[in-house]
């Protein structure tokens, strides 16, 4: 597969259901994370961050390798401390942007993933790999400990197994990666598309608000102590329960019927119930290069839903205070008066 200088290094493709596929497109360089590739990924992720019609992101790659990590030729050409700090900082911001997206990001791993490429897999929320894929954080073999990849790796893989990978630089198989928690599913190459499609379809069948609130809470509570994590989870779950989709889902369970969840079309047409169909067979919009001029509809920042991540109602408050403010205090006062009577 050729990758001429005129071809974009990152392809962006979107289907009618709000699923965006970003494809690393430097196959001749094993999709290394060059400065330009990092900039393209950051630009695309920033554009997607404000898009409330987005439902899922699939991160794929062209060629034999998923991603071979940083571009070593670029790194060696400018040996300066400030340059390296900036480079690794930019890479870390890309990984953080993946986790801050309101929707799940799925790594579709068709080949080898090493160093920062393994970090990219670990930073994604979910990962599906072909059975011939291999993974390593192999910088130590060149005298460079994979410190920043180790941040993401150690949050996926048990401590001793992560440290072994970091200090030996040895490869693990796709099946070993699944057993250690780096990837979710391992399949033969010929069914990779179908397996990713099944995962995407399962996500699309759920309310976006619940997924968005749940993802934000999931990563937030991982950095907390247990008590604080429960406080944050309680607040998130209570706010989620007040969302129309949750109320409808619970009522549907009580009524023994499927939930009538609806979502608006991208063009603002009346809401329609989600209709399941094989995701990889759905029509997609033509691939466009990134970064560059983004479609106005995709790049436009939209006001976040009242109950999505970032709304003050989701913030943990000191004991004795609630998102309900005075109303909650009045309810408590009423209960106290009733008890006194």
C-alpha cells in the first residue's frame, strides 16, 4: 500500500448514526506518531468534543502495523530537552483527549502496537485486536524507558505484568493482551470488522446521556478514594435517573416492553427510534483529511445537555448539601416535621 506525500495522514469518516472512524494513514512508516500525526489527532478530537450527535469513535490504522510509537527519526533530529518535553506532552494530551470524549473510543487493532502505539491502545476505552497482533512497550531496548506509555499501560494491566513489559521490552501476543486487560476481544482478521460492528451496535442501542455520564464517572472515580468515589457515583447515578431515557427505560422494564428511546437525526429532523442494522454495512460519508477545514456541522461547538459531564449538578458537594439546594432542604424539613408529629 502506497502512502504518497499528497495523501492525508489521518482519515476521518462518519456514518449516518454518528459513528466516526479515524484511520492512521502512514502505512509506510508503520503509522508512527509524528508531530503532524499528533497534531491531526488532537485537531480531530477537539472538533469531536463539542459534537452532541457523536455516538462512538473507532480508531483504526492502515497497513500491517497499528502504530509503532513515536517517529524516532524526528526525535533524533532535534535532541533538546524542551523539544522532548513538548513532544511527550502533546502525546499525553492526545491520550487524555480520548478519555475526555463523551463517547466510547474503540481501538481497532489490525497489527503490531509498540511504545506510544501500545499507549494509544491503552488510552482507548475499548479495544478489539486480530489474533496476530502483538504489543510491547519496547523503548527500553533502545535505552529509553517508556515512561509516558507506562501511565496508560499501568491503568489497564496489573502492576507486575505492566512493569515486566516496561523493563524487558518484550512482546506479548494478542491473547496475552486480552488476558491482562489491554484489549477486550481477540478475533481472526477476517472477522475484525464484524466484531467491532457488534460492539458499536451494542453501544448505539443505549442512550447517549447514560453512556456519557457513565464514562466520565468511570474515569473520575478511578483516581479517588473509595468514599469519595461512592459520593461521586451516587451523584452521577441520581442525575442519570432523572434523565428522560432512564425514566423511560425503567418504565419499559416495569411494563415488560422495549424502551422507546429516541434520538434526533443529524439534520435536526424529528426524533426516530434507533433501528439496529449491521454497523459496518451502513453507508458512510466520504473520508476527509484531518487536520484541515472541518465540516461546519462537525466542528461547531454545541451547548452540552443539562445532565452531561461538567454540569454543576454532577459535582460532589460537601455533606449536608445537594444539587437540589433549597428544595432538598425543604423536603428534609418536611420529613422532620412529620416525624416529630
